[in-house]
């Protein structure tokens, strides 16, 4: 399922970005420079947007799986005569 694969890729990216965000936070605290704080703020917005997209895709996958399950419950196999 393409939606599930897309979600998996995004989840991996968000993990990497969260690590980068932690590093940027520490650099901004240690250096106390406006540039480091700006870098952290920009990355923070980026990670927040990625997390929101991940939630949206996760909901989409759940919805598709629910729809699939409902169709399978309603499905009646054909006999040998059609």
C-alpha cells in the first residue's frame, strides 16, 4: 500500500529531524547567539510541519485500512456458478 510506505518514509525522516532539532536546541543554548536561535526556530517549524503531515498520513492509513476491512466484511465469494 503506497500510503503505508509513504508514512514509513516520513516517520524515518521525522526521527532524523527530531535528532537534528535536539542538536540545534543544544547549540542554541550553548552559543546563545541569535543565529543559532534562528536555526533552531526554523528547524522547529519544519519538524512541527512534518509531525502534522505524519499525523495526517497516519490517519489516512487508518481510514484506508478501516475501509478495506469493511469491504472484506461485506464481500461474498462467488460459487462455481458465478
